[in-house]
């Protein structure tokens, strides 16, 4: 299942010389900042509660290279642990009401502490009110009740953040599982458009970003299949799991109309939970590879931030608690090792620069093979190519518009040392299966 190099043009003496000639004309592709991609990599963590320990959390964040944590006011941002974690790792936090929470005053107070420390990423609305109903200002809502209380809470959260002189520059993310609305209160929109015909007034503003929990393994579509994470990130109706369309296009519970398919493609969006537990065919090895694919697929399909559930397995819950990058005793799973390798290969802490472009093509590209062109602040291009086959492999050839003086090929499932280094490369032929490789140019 490892990715292997089949051939490279103008190779070093370590391998026999192989020349390729292609009739496909490479086209320029504008790169994306490597830092932008790395900044999208997040995780859910209780930090120093629910059995988690601060010094272990610090070590885990440093090792994996994760850039942000999804948290809530149950974690007490006004305490010292958040500050220490940020100081030691540079981590930022999304800060939300979490399950059943309605205390906006407390949320904003914690948010100001994080903002003053340079540690705040965004605010998030209430977590899954379809599972945890709320009581806001004496009005119950969510689950099988009217969702007006949920809508009013989210609207008030948005107004409170945007009217605060310290916090108004930070984005507000919507609630999760708005697709479960029983009555159409308009939570399938970031802002209710004129003539929407919903319960809440036209123009009501809820959020700057749509929020989903698009778990790539879902009861609605179980098992392992080709393009697993790519499909979960699909913004349209082809998504087989609990994705963007079912929450913001046509709600999955009551089929209320929201955005069109074209509008969903560019809708600002984040994922605050996704992942999978070990079970049967989903081995620790497979989980580790899928988690790499997941971050890439999400970013490629314009999800600005993605948080996997969970940093460390829950020790205060029953059931199959094997989502984590780490086991309960903080033993790293393959997912942690592979993410460490991946973020180490891509490591970029330099000043932001406007990315350039690179001409390349992947001839006869299979539908399960995807690519993402990044450019490090040091000027080097990092062409990430990944396959999402449930079984088997694909042979692909990457043709560059011009020869590269040097090329290094990395596989994060084998380590952080290049698989090979080549001079004067103009074509690369790879065998891919179920995880990414990186070609540094």
C-alpha cells in the first residue's frame, strides 16, 4: 500500500536513466500558501479536562503540528491552561457555546481573554441542538421542539460579537446540524435573504461561515469506498454523508430550501467535527491515511478550517472511543505519526509571500487522484498528490512545464526523509494507492 516511484526523468546515478516524452501540454497552476493549508489543520480537544492533561496536550500539539483547537467555554478560557498551551505551541482556538450552552456573556468574556493573548481564531454557535436542546431566555428549542430559540441565540451571538470593539474582527461560525431544523427558522443561511419565507425576519444575520460535522464514515453511508474523504467534502448533493448540502442546500430533516448548488461551491465553510473510529476494515493504518486525505480534500474543496474529532480518545465516555490521534494513555496512533511526518515535510514558519505558479499536468488522471499545489515561504513548490482508492493502486505521470533543477519526493507514511532526490527532472511517474506523496520542487 506504500506509494512508490516508478521512474523519473534525468535521475541521479542511483537509478538508471529514463526519459519520458508527453503530448500533454502542462498548464500553469497558481499555488496556495503552504501556511494557509497548515493553518487549516485542527482538532477537538478538552485540553486539560475530561481526562486530558495539559503537558501531554502540549506535547501532542507540538508533535503533530496541529495549528488550531476547537474548544468551548466549558474548558474555561479565562483560566491559565489556554494561555499556556498557546504560549508553548502557538495554537489558536475556536471558542463556542458547545452542547446546550446559552451564556453569551461568559462566551464573550472568554473570547476577550483569548483575543488579548493572540489566541482566538473564531466564535462558534451552539453544538448539535438536534441532540442537545437549549433553553434561551426562558424559551426552549432544538431537537423536536421549535428551533426559534436556537435561531435567536445564534442571531444574538452574531450581533454581540460584531458590536464588541475587541471582538468584531473575528469571524462567527454557525451552529452545527442546522439541517435538523424542525421549523424553517432560516439557519440554512448565513444571512436570511429577502423573500426566503422563513419564520425569522429577512436579513437576519447568523454567521460568517457555515459549519458542518461531515464525518466521512456515517450511518447513512457506511463502509470504505473510493473517494471517501473527497466525497464527504463535496459541497453538493452528491455528498453521501451529513455534508454541506444537507445542512445549507436542502435540509436533511424537513427538506427546507437553502442555497443553490452553485452558491454552495464558494460558501465560506468550516468543519468542526469529523473522523472515524477503528472498526473492522478501518484499521489504525487505514485511519492514519484517511486523516491525511481528509485534511487535503477539505482544503482543496474550499473548507477553510477542519477539526478532526479527537486529539486523545475519551476516557469519560463509554463505547468505541477510538477516534483519537492518541490512545487514552497518550500512545500515538499511526494517525499522529503520519500527521507529524506530513507537517514536518511541509513545515513553513516564514513570512507570508504571494504564491507563484507552476506549469504541470497529470495525464489521464484517475477520478480518485487529486492534487494540491502549495508554495512554501522559502519559495519552494510542494506538489501534493493523493489517491483515494479503497483497494488497489493507480499509475500516474506528472509532467512539468520545464525541468526542475532538483526534486525531492516524500511519503509521509514512511518518514520525513525524501524517498529520492533528483536533478533536472521534467516528468515523474508514481504508483499511488490511498494516501498522499509530496514532490518538492
